[in-house]
């Protein structure tokens, strides 16, 4: 029967918050699919650090690493946290009998002997952590050149590999001990995840002071290059205020991307996966893919500006 002009067909409203959110997510996925990425051919070494715990440091490390790998970059994650959560999230075995970063730091194993390919992606590799690393802080005290053990091993490894790495991300423990100092000495850049909550800037001045100390005494190259706001809740004014405050203090370092609170991001490690593999179309995965794209393109832009 022909529908009269006065009758209307039922349709979902497109002006609801949920509909707008879904439309925005769809558009962002499309932009990511169409993005063109260029890698500079140089290895960027970033230590992912924040002395405040619970800011999404390890989560950020593994998801950004996996996202860069999907863009075509070769990525190595060095798990320098004794808890070994990055190794777990990347699906890499790290039981006590597995050669690990502990053997690199204490017994001078070559990194080539302990590196593993992550099942997440063919471009993604990991130097795992094991429970032995928990005692490494004490054992390193008596070692020769104790602050440079990781840098020496990494330099030797990068010279020996046939196919260079585009990114090396070092996941640090949430403290300034010898493990974190080794990471700062080995890296060129500090990648700082900051939780978009009230205590976001707590301890940040101390961390920046420590970085200045390491610049002066151990590694003049190290600098804060990248800041990522995590656990962002767009429903609260507090998250926006924290974001504004961080951007005011670090206008060039803060990424435009915001990482939202996400159940999918929290669930993924329990399956031994990053959220990029676990649910690549979710809001959390899309945000981490955008952050990775931003990190890569910013680096390429700086390289172009430096050579021009």
C-alpha cells in the first residue's frame, strides 16, 4: 500500500550525543585509513616515563608501539619494569627461565640474544622483563659504568642489525632508580603520559628536575619531546581544565590527541594483547592510533626542518 504524505518512516535521531559520537568515530577511522606516513630512516629512542604511578604509562607504551607497527614502522619495546606488564600485553613469554633485559644489564648479554618478535605484528619486537629484574637495582650498584649499561648494549645492537628500527620505546618503572636512569641515558627523548586528573602535575617538577640533572651529568641529548594526556573524560570540566593547564605549560610538546577512559583498553592486556589487536575499531584504539600517527608525523616534520 502506498504511504501517504502525512505518514513518516521511523529513523534513528542523528542529533543525539551517541549518534554524534559514532559519526565522529567513523570519520576518524576513515582519516586514519587514508593517512600517508613517511619514516625518516633514523631511529628515535624514547623513554616512556612518569614517576607517578597509574597514569597509563605501560598501556601507552605498548599501544603506541603496536600502532606505529601497523603504520609500517619497525618498533622495539624494551620492558624495563620488573612487573613485566609490557611483555604480557605484547604476548611475549617472560618467565624466570627466559633470557631478558636483566641478562643484558647484569651479564652483558647482547640484545640480539634476548629480543623476541611480538605476535601482535611482524614489525613489533620486545626485549622482555622477568622477575629477576626486581633485584637488578641492587646488583647494578657494583657494576662498572652502571648508568650506561643499557646504552652500550643498545648502541652495539643498532650497529649490528641488518634492518634498522624506526622507534625504540623503553617502558620504565614508576621510580627514579638505576633502571630508569639507564633508560634516560640510553634515550634521546622522554615520552610523558599524564593522567587528565587533579594530581596530573604532581611530581612533574621533580621529574623535570631529574631530567635536567641527567642532561648535565649523563646525557645532554635527553629532552621531553612528547606529552600525551591519558584517561581523559570529556564529560567532566576537570579533564578539560587539566588539559588546558598542561598545554599552557608545554605548548609544543603536548599531542593534540587525547586518550579517553576505555573499557576495551583495560581489557586487552588480560588477553595478552594491545587494544590495537583486541578491538582496533574501538574509541581507545582509534585514539592510540591517532597519537602514534601524530608522533611519527611530528618527527618527520622536525627532520625536514632540521635538514632544510
